């Protein structure tokens, strides 16, 4: 929004005030019924049709910018996740994530879950020092009680499917009808 100047034409002043009203609605949540603003306390420069049109245009612009930022963030997160998965796969003897996935017959979600579990287990192991303040309690026993294992385990697609069914994420397959 440009700065208000006394040398503006009448048309430019109308546009400036219209933009102020639209901006206040979109950015500050001002009510549509509000027909005054700090630079126009008496509402002399308020025109409902102009403000409505300016508000629609500004909302479209703001929503487009928000969508672009969200897509940019999502793309960055996906790229970072891909790097994490490829790094893990290479550290475990695979060419990359796709090689790991293909060798074990896993879909993308199952392979990613296996990697996440492995990374979490490794982080817990690295954090063992934090358990030192627990006194004479054995950190390994505490981790075991929490269900954390330092052993890396690769789950088969069948094991993962059974687990998803047990958690209610997937439905069991309907039994095949007996052949007649």
C-alpha cells in the first residue's frame, strides 16, 4: 500500500482509503459493518462497493501467497525427508532409499516407518546420558520397560499389515469363499 500524500488526486485518495479499509478487513479482521478507520474517522472516504471489491482482490492475493508458502514449506520438508531416508539407507549398506525399499518389498510408508523407528532407537541410545540422573536405576531396564529396543529390526510387509490391523488402521481381508 502506498503512503498517503496530500498531492494525491481525488481518485488516488479514494483508492488509498479503499485499500486501507480492505487491508483492515483482511489483515485485522475488521467487521464489514465498520465504515470508519483511523485515517478516516468520519467515514468520508468509505464506499462499500469499492471496499468489497478491494477486499476480494486482497483476500485472493493473501490466500495465493499463503498457498505458495505452504507448498514451498511442504516441498522443503519432503526434500529434507528424502535426504534423511537416503542417508539412513546408505549408512545401512543400500544404494539409496528406493534400493532399501525394493530389496525388502516394502511400500513407501512401511519403509519410512522402519527408518523412523531405527532413527528413534538410535536417538534414545545417544540420550542414555540423560538417564544418569535417575540414580541407581538401570537405563536399559527403563528403556525396555518403555518398549524401546536398541536392536534394529526390519519388519516384513505381512508383519506391518498385521500391526496396522491390530491398531485399527487397516481392515482385515474378507475370507475367501470356499470353492464349490
